[in-house]
C-alpha cells in the first residue's frame, strides 16, 4: 500500500518512520508539509518523494491512501479532499477542531457511499485499555457506574492554550470512554482548581472535566499538563460488582537504599509506542482487506462535539448539554 503523508512534524515523522520501518504491507511514497525543509528531511529519512502541497499529494495517482498529521485546524479540508478523491485517509486526532466541520466530513463520506476515514484515537489499540474493554464486555464488574481518569503530561509548550486541555488532550479520554462504555455523553461541566504556578500564567491548568453519559454514568477526567513528574495516564471504572483499573506500563521494581521504586514513563511516544504500532498495522491490514475498521468519522465527530461543549463549559461555568444528532445507520457497527 503506497501511502502519502501530510504534515511531517513530530507525529508525522513518527508515523512515516513506523510505516516505512515497522508496519508490513505499506510504504511511504510521498510526503508534504507547509514547511518544505521538514518535508525534505522526513522524505530523505524514509525514501519518499516530496509533494509540492497537500492537494497535489492527494491527487498523486501513485498515492493509494493518505495519513493526515498536520495541525488540527487543517484536518477538515485535507480529509474532505481525500474523500473527494475517493482515497482512504487516516487522520490524526482531533478529526476536526470545530464540530460543524466534522458534520461536513460525515455528509461527504456518506455521499461517497463507503467508509474512507479512520481517526487516530490510538488508545483503543493499547493493550491495557483492550483488557478493560474485555472485562466490561464480559460483565466482569457489572454495569459501569463511574469512571475516574487522569491525563497528566510533564509539561507543554507556551503555545498550548486553555482550550487545548479539552480539544487536544482530554479528547483521548472522551473517545476511549465512549468506546469502553458503549454510549454517548449527554452533558459536560468543567471545574478548575487553583492553577499551577509551575508554568505560563496564560494557561488554566489543571482542569477537571465532569461528564454524564446518556444512561447516567459519571466520568471525571483530571487534565494536568504541567505535572512535572512524568506522563501519567490513569483510568478506573467502577461497576456494580467491582472495579477495573488501567495498568501502568510494566517496569522493574528496584529495591535498594531502603526504598522500593519503579520508573515512570516521561512522554506519550514511550507510553503508547505499542499502541501506535498496532493502530497503523491494523489500519494497513484493513486497507488490504478492503474492510473499514477502527475509530470512524462518527467517532471523531462525536468527540469534537463533546470537546466543543467542554470549551463552552469552562468559559461559562455552566453544565452544557452535548448536542449530538442521532448516529446515522451508515456508522452503526
Ligand atoms: P507538529 O506541530 O509537530 O507538526 C504539525 C506539522 O504539520 C508541522 O510540520 C506543520 O508545518 C504541518 N502543517 C501545519 N499545517 C499544515 C498544512 N495546512 N498542510 C501541511 N502541513 C501542515 O504537531 P504534532 O505534535 O506532530 O501534531 C500533529 C497532529 O497530531 C495534531 O493533530 C495532534 O493533535 C496529533 N497528535 C496526536 C498524538 C496522539 O497521541 N495520537 C500525539 C501528538 C500529536
Ligand atoms: C498530544 O497532542 C497528544 O495527543 C498526547 O497524547 C496528549 O497526552 C497531549 O496532551 C497532547 O498535547
């Protein structure tokens, strides 16, 4: 499968190296970026051509499928161009930053008549989350009542602003909890404790997201993106008869000098390395099989409706309804 990749920044480069090195059944044929030097460096590293721009990459007859790894606001136009060209597209999260753009993608894909879009919600491919899903689906803890989650990054750059904890960061929990619980969210509220003094004054950090599902389960997500000490992802589901908790990645426990300790991962590339591999391998396998799989445009859209509501909730302090239309039959499993 010859892949064209748009956006050769941090994750674009990671995806290009994965697709050309570790993923079987795929090669990177062309890359493109608004920064031509970045594009040239990544093209050289993976033996691909540089396309002059995203439109030309999508139109390139050699490119059979596209990976979109540009920044969020550019995703909508690039995904719509892939659908217009009839090419499968893997789009990094968020599918779109604005819900209205997600709706345009849903309409275009349905008009095309066949699923083409997969969204890069890689947590669904993490072994720990998959084990939780298996426990829940087997009824291992009874009906889920609550979930307690934490999403902590050691730090974020100055450009990271106060909407990003919802739009870029909690969007992972929003997707993975929709998937684990098998239902949509109905309302969202954001409460904020005192902000950390360890980072830029413009940033509201931490933020706590309080979600309610359609059936009345409650989910709380602490988003703390300058926690200093590590990359720490926590998730516990409380059911009627038990609880199930996401394991930390395996690490050796060292007993020495009067202490017992194990190291914590420091970044998401390490924490989710295996999940990224599995995600891209399963996408390529699905392309070869001609069968749609993985998080769909509906999943991307539904998550953005929630993040947009969360941004409004933080700004207003209100409990905001999640205004999600009925899921079209086209997107039912
Ligand atoms: P980045 O800033 O390092 O890279 C973005 C790249 O896109 C840059 O090279 C930029 O020049 C390029 N670009 C911007 N607009 C473009 C356009 N219109 N056409 C072509 N190229 C364009 O950012 P990043 O960290 O690599 O993030 C990229 C995307 O991946 C974001 O949507 C982000 O949310 C997502 N991401 C996902 C994960 C994950 O855990 N799944 C992790 C990090 C980033
Ligand atoms: C980043 O874009 C990601 O997707 C990471 O998984 C997340 O931990 C981080 O907060 C985001 O900025």
